[in-house]
């Protein structure tokens, strides 16, 4: 069972051995939401299911939403119904990938843990790594699949609400890590949300810092050293990850798990939910 990363070569072996497996293509472009579907149609891993951030990994209405923000989580039963519609089953190994440096596939990796499915891994290096080992690819739109009876199980991931974050603000039992780019964290620019800045006390680690020049995650040893340097005397068990809308925070959460620092919590509403209420404190700089 693969639970954090899987290499392109390891995935080839799973495909060759006909193991119970479902591969998900999570490619997306935040500023061009239609582009991810076009990328999938141009080329994707053969047999991969399309998982679109807006349509499948975010709530479509307030009734379906578990939290606020730009990409609110769908309620577990809503997400499980989509998994059932594409034929996903409990005995399957899930493999998720994108072509954007694990920025989007981490969301599905975490959501599957959240509904009780531990056997899910991110394809290290994404589609580019798969093509580099001549893995089979296909073109064209996603195809309908035979539905399953998949149901959500007990969560294996920790979710923090806005109320949780606010209650523990400035307390030693909570360490916030913000995955946005430094200029957005400092409040110098804000291209997406109505307020610039960050949650007071949050540390900054842009999600892209988890990858090496080859587009793959850094070694466990290097990731551990970097997170320990960031945390200082703060305990890893107190970490709550966030970003703009609960998506790009996931590479940080995954990287900490790869580093052996445990599975931290996610504040899924993130900055977009936090700054929606003017009564909540904001830090600049």
C-alpha cells in the first residue's frame, strides 16, 4: 500500500500486475479554470479518471459545503457519492497526479484520507515523470464508468475550522503554516481575495519549496531539516496548514508526512474564509 508518494516506475509495476487501482488526473490552472480539462484531453495517463478541482473536489452549493472560502470542501457524503459514480472501491490503491507540481492533486490525496481511504499516493513528479519512463498515455475526454457502492468511512485526516483557528490563535498548541507565495503572505499583493495579508502568527512556507529542480519531492531527510528549522521549538503535532483556499497547503502537509513528522491538520477555509469577516485580525509584513 502506498500512502504518501509513488514513483512512476512503481506505478508502472502496479499497472502491469493488474492490481486494484484507480488513477486520477487533477490537473488545473487557477487563473484559467477550463485549461485543466483541455490538458487532460490532450494527454493523460491511460485509464486515468478526471478529477476537476471546481466540479469534483469543491462544493457546488452552500448546502453541499462544509466550510467557506473559494474552494469549500464538499460534505463527506457528497464527495463519496462522486467517488461511487466513477466506480472507486474500498480495495483500490488510488494514485493522484497533476502537471502543476502537486499543487492540485494533493487536495484529492487529502480528501481520500479524510473519508477514510489510506491507500492513496501522489505520483512523484506528476505526468512529466510518467512520460519520462514511457508510461502509456491516452487522449480525449473522460469516459463514463460503472458506478460502485462507495461510502465515506471514519476520517483519517484532521480538519480545523475557522472557529478552531481563532480559539487557539497565539496559543502554543497551534502553529499555523501559510503555503502562499511570500508577497501574498506579506500582504504586498493579493490577486484573488478582497483583503491582503495573513493570519497573525502564521509562519510562511511556499508549497513549491517542497520540490527539487526535477519537479519531485525533496528527500525525507531534507524536508525534515527544513520543517524543523521553520518550526524552531514548536512541536510538529501543533501544525495547522493553510493557504488561500485549502488547496496549495496540501503539498506542505504531505511533505511533513514524508519527513516523518506526522499528519498535521488542514484549515480548509484558509485565507479566503478567514478574511471574509472584517472582525478577524489580519497581519501585514
